[in-house]
């Protein structure tokens, strides 16, 4: 039964156009073609990336952060409180006003003290600026090297200049060593991002990032299996073209280099719009979705591949809207660009004004919630 199911899954008519099949990808006369078992090499490569990343962040990114002046503000920690801690983890990190009042009665603390505790407790869970800088440095380094390596591998290929040439001889297109390594390294890197997702900085588009990683890994793997490699390398190059600019803008943002950050981000936005909203849909997706209809009858693999491409394109449109909002915000005022996806730290300035207000009231004997307000020498919450 299993062998029958295996035959059905890998039937030629599912993955290839009529008249072609897996037999076309059999090695002969020193001509090598991609094979499913080759993809296993990406797993040890991904594990190597995880190790290299740890070494890079400690030996390169951290000293670079010091050099650029990246530093974290001394964070005020919320004092231990079992009642509030339990509510924070089991119910909500952002309690409603009624919940705050109820917690105030349970703990014997003022409403403002409860609000301040939750604000500080939320800030404790946010990643430090140094952590975000090191992560951006690692991704910047990879994307930069990957882009220029991919460009070197494609610059002399005819399908780099005329995307329709990617179908010449399909599927009997020999595998080049440069294509092999470009694929394995890119796939290994995206797998490493998926492996480290639990420890990486979580942003507001976390779910979209997961969808992007899964779609990218599926796209790379599938294009390898059915020898869509020429198109796959073009897709990877288009993505890498703007990613290293985004990560470098983040690095200067964390360092507080406003003008440098804004300039790089503006360049990134222009490159992103050109590569993801023009070149990818109107050149590459057109060549994978529309042009093949003039060459072959449709088949399942055609729909699967282009379905993944459309998922990626939808994500690009989503991120393009975020980028546009960020550009509109910082250009008129020349303020430093803020990542729309980042969870911003809540300011402590409110705490300072509240404490001054409380000290003044405590001198006058004001009472709130039935308790005399606490002064700096007897702080229950702080």
C-alpha cells in the first residue's frame, strides 16, 4: 500500500508537463541533475549556521556595537509580586481599567502603582537594543555576502538578462556547482532562521515572518526537486538585493545614527519597491506563471510553485505598505525611522511625574484606595 501511495505522490504527471518525468533527471555522461536526497545537506548547513551565528555575535557584532555606541538604558525591574505576576502570565499583559482596580484592591497598592508595575514588567520581556543589533548584524552579513555571491553566479547566465531563457531545455538542464552551493547555503540559512525563531526578536509581523520562512523553504525545496533552479536562483537574488540594506538600516537605528539610518532606509525602500513590486511580479512571476502556458500544458507542479510565489508576493505587498507608512512618518520631520514591526519600549517618564505627584500628595496626607500613598522611602511596588 505504501509503495502504491509513493508511486501516486511522485507520478510524473503531477510534477512535470506532459512528455517529461523523473527519468529526465537521471545523470549521464558526466551531466549531473538535482536529486531529492541532495536537500538533506541543508540540515547540517543550518546547524553550522546556528553555531557560526553564536560565534559571530560574540566576537564581531558585540565589539561592533560598542564601536558604534550601541548601549541599553538601565532598566527598572518590576518588584516581585505573586498576584500581579500570576495575572501577567495567565490573563493579560495589558490589563483593563477594571482589572487594574481589582488588582489594586487585592494587593493593597494604588492604581498607578499597579499600572507602573505592568509597564515595567512588559519592558522586562522586551529584547535589549544590543540583542537586536547583534541579530541585525548577523543577517546583514549573510544577506550581503549571499547577494554578491548570487550575482557572481548569475551575471554570465543568459536567463539573468532574459528571464524566458530559464525554460530553455526544461527539465533537462544540467546542475552547475555554483547553483548547488547557492541553493544549499540559502536553504540552510532559512532553516536556521526557522530553528532559532523561538529565541529571535519577535515583532508584530511574527506570523507573517513564519509564513514567509515556510513558503521560502518550500519554494526552494520544490524548485530543486523539479529542476526549476534557474528561476529559483533569480528569486533568491531578488530577495537578497534589499534585505541587507534593511538590516544595515536597523543597525544604525539602534546606534542612534539618525541621518545614516534614514538615508540607508530610503535606499532600501526604493530597492524593495523595484525588486519586490516590479521585477519579481512583472518579470519573474510572469515568466513562471504566464509564459509557460505557451510552452506546456498546465500540471499540479505548475500550480503549486506559482501558488507559493503568489503567497510571497502578497507578503511583499503587506510589507510594502508598512515601509511606505514608515517613510511617510520620518521624511517630513527628519526623525529617525522606527520599525513599524517592533514592539517599542514604554517610557518611564510617566513614572517620574507620578512619583513627584505622589510625594506631594503624601505630604498633604492624601489617601487613595483607602491607603496613604507610599513615598520613596517605603515603596511597596518599586
